[in-house]
């Protein structure tokens, strides 16, 4: 096993105490910047979104599950003690309507490198794919991202109709009389 080029204590001292850039630290250790960056990611504490601290434990679990790529219902099933998919669907929908939940999920994705810009670039590769199924699905996702689809509308219409009682035998007689008179 070859010896480590980067000493963790020296790395942290240079980065935190002396404020050196990763490029300068890489030159100090005689390596390229990517190994320094990887080592710093492992050594430095992960930052959490500011809004994350204000959430309950279950809301935090929901946000993490959403950032992992689960849908609202599955994230709610995982975070909350419910067996019913209907309840989970309502819980997920209510949580996603809250701006602090949305911002927390967005920040979590940014922290893990899934920025909006990165996702759009990745999606563009799929839009340009030669497979029509992949391309069409990517276009569908793009349209959802920028709200190109018109919002779904639901209209409830209540109509009150008053019907007068009708004597069908009288109507049949009148109808048959009209038919016979035409002949």
C-alpha cells in the first residue's frame, strides 16, 4: 500500500486556519486539485440547509426521501406512521404546498450536487437521445419543469331541474293520434 500524499491535519490547517485555496494546497502537496477536493469533502462536516433545522423530524425524513428521488406518496409513507396510501398522498401534497419544505428539498439537492443547472444539462442529453421513448419522456419532464402544460381544471357544476309528473298513457295516445293523422 502506497503512503498517503495528503496529511489530513496539515490539509485542514491550510484550508481552515490559513485560508489557502484548493489549488494552492494541491501545489503544496504536489498533486492535482481533485484529490484535495475529495479529501476535504470527507473531512469537513456536511452542511445542512438553514430551513432544515426548523422542521420536525418527520418533515426532515420526508425532505430527505424527496431529495433521494421518491415521489410524494412514498416519501410520506416512509416518514409518517401511516399504512394508507390515500393518507400518505394527502400528507405529501400538504407538505409540498409549504414553501419551507420546497426550499429545503431544493437546498438538499444542491448540497449533493444536483443543482437545477446540472439537472437541466443532464436532461438535455436525454432529449437529444436517439431512442424516441427516452427523448419523449425527457421532453415531457422538461415541459413539467417550466410549467408548459396548462393547469388542470376541475369544474363542479350543480344543476337543479324541476320535472313535472307526466302521464305516459296520455302522451302515447297523443303521439299515436298524430302519427295516424299524418298518413
